[in-house]
C-alpha cells in the first residue's frame, strides 16, 4: 500500500513536527509527501485550473484519490481510522490532495473518489497539511491499538 499526500507549495514548507509525523507514519505504511508548484497566478479560476492539471497528471486511473475540501464529509478520528482501514484493504494506492491558496478545482473534486472535510471553517493550506498528517498518523495508531489516541 502506497500513500501520498500532495500539496501546493515547497518542500521546505514542511515543518519539523510534520517531518516527525511523516517518519512515524512510515513506520506503519509507505508514505510520501509531495509538493506541487503553485500556479502563481492571481486569477483564482485560472490558478485552480493550472493546479488541477498538474495534480491530475500525477495520478493514475486506478489511484484512489481523497480530496480535502471544506464541503467534504466530516468524521471523528475513530471513524476516520475505521474508514481509512477499510479503504486501504481495497485499494493499492491512496492519494490525498490539499488545494492551493484558491482551493481545489472542480476537476479534482470530480476525479476524487472521496471528499473529506477538516471542518467547516477555512484553514490555511499549511494548517490543513499539518492536520491531515496528524489525522493519518492518529488513524494508524488507533488501528494498531496504540495509546496515542485518547478517547
């Protein structure tokens, strides 16, 4: 099982705490975090289109794509853990994607197999990345019976 988390930004945007979470995730599953160059265009629609084309060129038809979007389904950490475990059983490759400054283009949302929400509020892409890593790690720890998650 391969897991990838794509985000629009630079590799040096990844904080030391995030690097530690990535190290811990890799203890349980093969995981990569992949920065994609932001469009660098002020026009939101054009930026989202350019970014979606870049992301979609990186995923294969058989990849299971999970898009983070404020309108996505919200779950508790135990629910996410259970759902993710069931997803991993059926899929070879899971690709998460976090939008850039303007969010995700409808093409990515249409391609996504699942749209997941981190809450109804708007978060910075850096905070979304950190929360996604935290929840992926937490989900793995819940599934393995670790004491990391306190209910």
